[in-house]
C-alpha cells in the first residue's frame, strides 16, 4: 500500500489548481537535480509540460542532455495512461530539440504505451516515473520529503507518524556516520529545510560545523551524546525539521556569531519565518541535551502564541 496519496494533488482537467500536478513535477525534478528550462503554463506548449537540462561530466568534457517531460495525472480515476494520452512523442522530441523523454505519471502506462515508450531507446534516452518511483524518491531523501510535505501534507504527515515506530534504517536511505544519530536523514540544504518548516509549521533545528576543523567542530562526538537517548531522537524527529550544514554555506554563515570559531558545533533553532528562537553549543551530555530540547519546544510554542497575538493586534481583533 502506498504511503503517499497523489490524489491530494487536484485533478489536471479543471479548477483553479489544475496546474498543480505540473508544478509538483517541476519541484520534484528540481529536487532531483535537473535544471528547469521551461515552466508549466496554460498556453500552447507544443506537446511538452516541462523542459529540463542535465549536465554530465566525463573525461571528454561536459555534455548537456535536454529532456522533455510529459505529465499525466490520472490518480483520481485510477485509469492507466493510454497511447492516445501521449501521442507523437518522436515529433515532440524533435520540435523541442530534446535527447531524452521523461514520463511523469501518477498511474502506470498501459501495455501499449509502455511498449511505445521503451522503443524510444536507443535513439533517445527514456526515464520513467510512476507512483512507486515517485514515492520512493520523496520519502528516501530530505529534498524529496520537502516536496512531499508541500504537495501531500495529509498522507506525508501520516507516514511521518507511522515511520517513527520503525527500527532505525527502515525509514529511508541507510544512514552512515553522523546521520546515525537521527531517526531519518537530516537536510543538508538550508533552503529546502526551511521550505519544509513552512509547509509543516515546524521549527528548524540546525547543527552547524566548521568544514576546515579537523573533527568538523567535534560534530560526531557531540551528536553521539546529545542524541544518545531514544526519547531525544523521537522529540527531534517529531517536533523539528533537521539540518546539518557547514558554516561555509552562505545560507547559514549568518547564523554563526562573529566571535564563534566553531571549536564545538553550534545548534540553532529558527521559526518557520526564519526568526531566531535559540542558539547554543551542542551539549555533549544526554540529560542536559534532553532538557534543553524540551525548553526549545516550549520556546517555539510561546513563539507561536506571540505571533498569533501580534497578528490579532494588527487585525484589530
């Protein structure tokens, strides 16, 4: 049974949100690392929903592959994608000067269409995405989970709750090194982490280290003690969106005080709007770490109440 419900994305044939699935596809592809060349629109598109580029490097230099993406959202009906739904693929690839075709379908293609798509090779590259492969990427990577939380918040929230009861290593990618200290892989990208914070209305718990430090600001040592208790891991996973990033990252550089040389890694708590809630050295002590974590959760609750009061005053309520 699927963990994510693609029916949370509105149908593509009507309504103000009829472009939502194409926008979802765009964000998915960007998270995968593709460069988006054309974005979804409602005008004549010449048989393409998105155009992407991918750079591949090798001994002979860098080659750019241009991809045509076809989005078909039939999850609400449950019917397969038929050949008539995706016609003239060769002509469309030629029109847009593309070397590859991506089928991004919320249901599976029919056997007839699957046969047509597989025959694109070897002249063209072909990359299929069906409900299974879409879900796998969304749940196994921080970048994917950021997208899932925005487009399928109900089923994603349910998956988060259920996955907390699974043994470590069964909620996504295998975790190595410092990532062993978390129940699921933390973000490495500040902007994607903050996007998930806003989507889920959760604070960011960022651990920042010095990349040039011989022990990365004693990162693994500090986290091994701070995250030692199972209750700490669960609170971190339940109440926060997590980020581990080097101070050299320009998006997090400003979070480090000027006088802090990061001999020890730094823990920073931000609200979904980026406001600073707490900032302290990571405690290499499980009991103190758990105590501070509970305090930060209370501080975020107070922060939310304060934000609501401020909004009410502005609105004259």
